[in-house]
């Protein structure tokens, strides 16, 4: 335990954090580091206990095949080239999917169970990275609070089990940001070991999505600001050119040299043209088309013409209330600190805080400015959540220091404890659909229903299939397996089909299917008539429904099964009136 705590405490960024923690003694630092260790262990235990509960999401089938093709590409010594033209996924790096495919060659559990376990462990790596970044910014308490806030952010926790793109990308971003912050005090000549770590983190991030290139741009901007700062402080304009050249060949160029090969290692399509193809991928994402409408504030709006409030609103409503309030206080406290310390600002803490703040604001502002095509809420911007929780933790640390001196602090502590228990209770009630969470500012998920997207990835279909199976077993009893049933699915078939028992047969002919499984996305649950026999609900809000359509049409039954109404319905079955 002490080894882990010491690892968390290893922080060359500042002789003291930018904001002094209320725990000045080294024993207190170790105490908070051990708390971080305990949180990590708790997260691992929860993952091991619950990873089988999460369903197969919309993109997972395509990514599973992509990983298999990339693995075959390497195992065939680059002869099998299916990975180079598989749908549009060749525009993505395949680091996660390839590792998952390799594990599935030996895993004793199911294909998607293996992927979910790996995905969740990668998510925990993000918690550790968030803790390290927070520790670097403000000490062990900030590190613990940052990891705790991220752990209790349902949109991160819920998606870390079955989001094969956005979670690995977010993990790469937080680790690359951590190493960027560590580079600040080592400028203008950071050690090569640190640059290698940064380069590997950036390369692995680009090995998930080429947008990780933005991290190199952040580094370039940091170096430019650092050079200007030193030039102004020295009052020697000639120093700017010298600083720029030194920063380029001592820092930026080595970082690129380390990052780019790592990216290419996990991206077969980029290997075929290492310069042009990554640029083509960037152009693909910049001009991505989505010729559909998406739900926002109770109405469907074209994904290509979203109001500028779309992304900020989804981010704000996806954050726990406390984290959102702390985040909104962050720029106020930062501005106050700058005015108070002006003109004697310290370069290292200023640049470190700038890195985190810019990493939160710029991607969102840029997406708004170019009218980026967005859908599925804030899913593509999960990578800002770890940085948001770090900013919130810095404010919480300062607030905790002030709070410790108040006479009536105990009632405030009690209210915070009650809030925390209530929030955790909500996450438990939503399980395993935590990612549909909305905070109280919109009325929770019940208030968000019909206004914002809920289960857009069909995570609830696993429960829907089990509910249908239990319903039919109660209806037909021991003869259940002697009957075949056709089942249609709205959205991704694999999300339901993966959990089908042997006598369920998937059909694309929705109008002729015995049963229809549909989520509420795009009002799909109202697209066909039928009698609801099972509803997946959380906190009184519908996520998906199973419709019995056997009374809605007449069809010739197979000889293997009798008419649906041939048996009476026993009392006590799980039917929905």
C-alpha cells in the first residue's frame, strides 16, 4: 500500500502545489494517497462483480470485427487486408480493439464479456490518471477528490464498461495532460524520459482516434506561451527566437518522434501512407455527415444544424450537481487569483492551470465554432470529463480549506454527506444504465424523458431479452424450449441477439415478427403496434420495451410451434397490462 501511495505522491511539478492543501503534513498526504488507493481497489472490485451486467452497445459489433481484422492483418504478416477497408473504421486507430481481439482468442468468457472487462479496466486506468493529474495540480487531496468525482460521474462510469472508442480516448487524454503538466516545471529542457512518456501517451491516444493530434497542438501552444513569458520576464526580445528554436528541437520534435510511431503501430490504414492517411482521417471527421435529426430540449433538430447550446447543455446536465457547481466556480476563483497576484504571477502554476482549463474549454468552443456534426449527446466529448473533475477538485480543495475554519462546518459536512449518499443511490438505482443519468437541474432522468436522449446505445436490451424470456417461460412452462419465436429489434440487432436463447430467431421483417424490442430513441417504441409484455425502466422512466405483436397480424405458424394463444396464461406471470 505504501508503495502505491508513494507512487501517487511522486510529483516533480512543484515544490508545493499551486494551492496549498489543508493537509500540510506528509502523513496527511500519505493518508489521502491511501484513500486514492482504496478508491481504486473499490473500483476494481465493482468492475469484477458487475461487468457482466452491461449490455452490448451499438458500435461494439463493428469494433469487434475491426479488432479481429487488424489482428489477422498482423498475424498474416500484412497479407490479410480486410482491416484497411472495414466500413469507416479504418479511419480509427485500433489499439483497444486489437488488444480485445487478442484476449478473445484465449478468454474463457464470452466475446463481449471479455471486451467489457477490458473496457472497464481501461476506465479505471483513467481514474488513476485523473488522480495523478489532480495530485500534480494541488496535492494528494486534490488527486483523491478528482478521482472520486470522476468515479461518481455516471456518464463516465456507465460508459467505461462498453464504450470502445470514447473511454480509451478519454484515458489517453488525461494521461497525456498529466505528462504535459509535468513538463511545465522542467522547461526549457525536460528529461527525455518524461518526453517519452508523453509521446507514448499521445501516440496511444491517436491510436484510438486521430483527434489525439490535438494534444501535440496543446504542447506547441504551451511552449509558445512559455517562451513569451520568459522573454517578457527577461526583457530581451531576442530571447523569443532562441526559446522557440530550443523548444522545437528539444521538446516538440522529440515528442512527435516518440508519438507518431506508437500511433502507426496500432493503425494499419495509416501505415499504408503515414502522412496522407492520417490527414484524410482528420478531414473525414471534420466533414462527417449524419443525415438525421437528434433530440434536444424536447424537439428533433438536424445534427448538421444544431444550436450552439447543444453541447454545453448536454455536458452540464450530465455532470453531478456538485461537480457542475464547482466547475462554474473555477473561472471565478481563477480570475480572482490572477487579479490578486498581478503582476507577480508565478509561471509554473499559471501554465499548469492553463493546460487543464484550455483542455476543457477549447474542444467545446471549437466544436461550436465549426458547427460540428454531433449526436448522442456529449458522448464524443467524454474526454473532457476527467479534466472537469480535476478543475472541480481544485475548487473543492480550496473550499474545504475555508470550510475547516468555519464554526458551523458540521451541518455543511452533514449536508454534503447526505448529498453524496443520495447521488450514489441514484447510480445504484440506474445500474447498469448509469450513462442515462441527468442531474436535478433538469429533473433527473424523469425530467429528461422526451427532452434529451436516454438509452441511445441499447444497453438496456440485455435486460429486455431476459424479461421476454422470463415472460415466455412463465407462459409456456416446461414446453418453452419447444417453441420458436421471431424477434425484431429497433437499432443494433447484436444488442439483443447476443442474449437470445436458442429458440429466439432474429428477423429484419418487423411487421411479421412475434415480438419487437425497441428503445425510446427517436420514438422507436411507438413505431409498431403491440402489447407491452416487458418494460425496462429506471426510476419510473422507460428505457426500452418488448411488444407482443402476435395479435397484430395473421401469419402461418411453423409446424414446430402451436398458435401463440394455444396455452392459457398462468397467474403470476410477468405480463404488463
